[in-house]
């Protein structure tokens, strides 16, 4: 992610007609931070002003507290939760804007030509709704598309846990429509999606410290893949090589490995269908991280990479993208004894929900076991076990 000047105010931002215009990372981060901070305050206020939400959050905090997953007071925990939800709202809008500027959607909803018309039509048909409802509708519609289901559905996205006020949502929309909706200053149509990981790392200081976020430099990624994946391909061949990153973060190594595996298969089999090559590569990489938002970014980046490599021009054309990514603690859950890998619950005598709490519960326990079993499988030397046919059944 190119580092641009960071002293620009929103009044200084210049309209960009080209969706692939270079992204000024510093200006984007400076513009997002105050909006993110206001979203946190907005979400806290909405939580406090709604007896139902307050009751639900206190029950969740009590659950976390009894399970000894947090020592924070309710007030501190509640603000942290609001920060996580605020990040989910910001990142979800960035996801949509990236899809828009890459031309993968049938129409623009957030920014770009026609975006304001889409919102006006929505509000004309439903005048009793507001900007918050509009954004949730956008997310819901994208969640119906097979390729975007795991990005925007209730199971994977925190925007469905708590929503900002209409004014909060309006401020979020305004940020991505500055200086005007048709030609916004921030464009996301570039081929490199690394900015997503950098944005999340720098967006929230508390989250960065909590999860020790630090992006891997490109040259380190290239060097390590040269020293690991390249020799593995020579020794085991394409069909015998898989890769797992037990602390995948926002997916730098996974993206690099995916692209290498696609190109390697196309070189080895010149007549091989590119979509099948992309699917084979996707099935050969596995990622685990304890940070659910890093995994969400990695999932989005892999989805974009798969769509690009497979040659789909619209998101609606693409099939469901089942990336082998899971939110889990690979140090805890990947332990095995002489009989093989233990059940997750048996490790501490509790279920994953009580161990991690509902907010950070394993989103797919069966997939987590499959992904983390790669460690045991590597020891005993079994061949890869997730194929295109298996993926199609999931």
C-alpha cells in the first residue's frame, strides 16, 4: 500500500473519475479515523439507549466474564465491542466500494456513477427507512450472491449485531462520497488488495495492540515462499503440496501462495482450464487466525483473487467461494496426542463457545478441525484430502 501524504483534509480531496486511480493511503486513513471514532460513540449511545440491547450485551459480557475470557468491567467491554462493530461497518463499506470500483457489481450503491440514484430509488420506495437501512440492504443483497455469502451474511459479519443511527450511517456514506458521489476521492479498483490489511492494522490502536497486528512486508513474503513453497512443489509436485499459515492475519502469504499455485498448474498443464486451476489452488491453501476481522479480510482478498484468476467479470457469475479459513487459536486447537488430534472441547473440558465466548466463537467448528488437522496430516504424510468435488459439496 503506497504511503501518500497524510496532511490532507477532506476539503482538499480531489474528485477521481478513474476507478483505478492510485489510492492515497495516508489520506484515506486520516479521513476514516474520525468517522470510525464517531461510529463507536454512536454505537455505544444506541446500546445504552435501548433496554433490549443493553440487556443482551450485559448477558454476553457476563458470559465472557464467567468463562474467564475477560476481566474488563462491562463499560470497558461494551466500548471494545462497539469498536469491533464500528470496524466491521467501515470494512464492509470498503469491501463494497472495492467490488464497485473493480466493476464486479451490476450497479453502484455506495459511490461511483449511479450510486446516488440507487439510494434515491430505495428511499422513494421505502420513505420510512434511512441511510442505515440502505446500507444493511446493500449488505443483505450481496450476501445472497454465492461468492459473497461468507463475507456479508449474519454468520460472518458483525454489522448484524449492532447498527449505528441514521446519522452515523449517513456520515459513513458521506466519507466515501467525498467530494462527490459520482467521482469520489478514494478509489479501490487497483489490483493490489494489500491496503485492506494495512487499513485494519492502523484503523484502531486498541485492536492493533490487542492482536499485535503487524503487516508482513512484501519482500519477506516472497523470500519465505521461495524457501518453502517452491522447494515443496519440486519435491512433492502440485497434487502433493498444500500450505497452511497458522497465523494468517489478513492473508499476505495465502494470496502469494494462491497466485503461485495457479501459475504453476497452468505452466505444468498448458491446456488446463483456468477456473479449475484457480479452484485447485484455493483448495490447497489453509489459514487460521485468532482475529476474526483479519480472517474476514483474508477471505475477501482470496475471493477477489479467485474471481480474477478464474476470469469472472461479475460477482454474480462466480460460484460460492469456500476458502479454507477459520477463526481459531492454532496453538490451542492444533494440539494432538498419540491417538491423533483431540476434540476441541476436550482440551479444556468446555465447548468452544464457552472457551472463546459467543463473539469470538469458532464460526465453523467442523471446518476448523479439518483445517487444523493439516498439522497432524503433515506429520503422518497423508496426501491432500480436499478436492474440487469435495469443495462443491460444501
